[in-house]
């Protein structure tokens, strides 16, 4: 595993970005939207996204990013009323719409924030739907080999299917397990 040299906030302005396509994991936009406004990780995510936009970096991501982001958004909003992530997950797993309904407006705002971030790239992005048999089989192989969650294995399989190795994410624990990836924006 190689970590991108623009790993920390202080180095974001100095480092060379990948030449081809930079894939995104959900952790990058989620950190920019959900983390405490004063956290260094949020600042790093926002600065990195702004730099990618200014330098007209071409980004790509699996369509699973939207599903994963929606799930994270629901859990984060439910946590505000439930007091913990585990309680929020319990409410979601029981499909308790009565408990979820008061949060719909904030969930919608989070989705709009994601849309605003992606919209900044004005056509310099591509959403890839992992419907190719090669992506699905590679995702299953990666999931089993590295003991990853479904979404992470789909992100990785999608980018590897396109012969890409560079991914912007804050999830070093999971993505760092996979040989041959270049992790950018690790915090």
C-alpha cells in the first residue's frame, strides 16, 4: 500500500495529484458534511475537495456511494435523537418510520450537500454502476479475501475494473488492507 503524499492538511497545497482519475470512497464527502465543523478531518476533507475542484481533477465513484451516503446520513440524524449510533441503527433496523420521519428534512439537506459537492466538478466526474459481471465477481473476491464490508469491496472492485489504483478516502483501516491501492487524503 502506498499512501498519497498529500495525506495531511498541512501538505494539501504542495503535493502532486494523480495524473488520471481519482476515485472516491464515501468517507471523503461524508467527512466534509457530517464531521464537527471544527474537526481537522472535516477541514482536510473540504480543503482536499476544493483543491480537486480548482485543479479540475477528474473524479469517479461507484453508484454505491449514494446508497452508503444515504445510510450514513440516516444514522447520523437518528443519533441526534437516539443518543448513540447503536440506538440509531436499532431504530433503522426495525423500520420505525415514526422515529425516522422527524429527520427527513435534515437527511434531505445532507443529500443536497452531497449533490452540491459533486456538482462542483461540472462534468469532471463519472458515476459507475457496478453491473458488470467482472465488477461483481471481483467485489465478492475482495470482500472474502480482505474481510471487507460489501460497499468497500464494491468501491475497490469498481476502480480496479477500470485499472485505477488511486482512491480518496479517510478509511485507512479497510482500504489499507488491499494491496496495490494508493490512498489519498488519509487522516
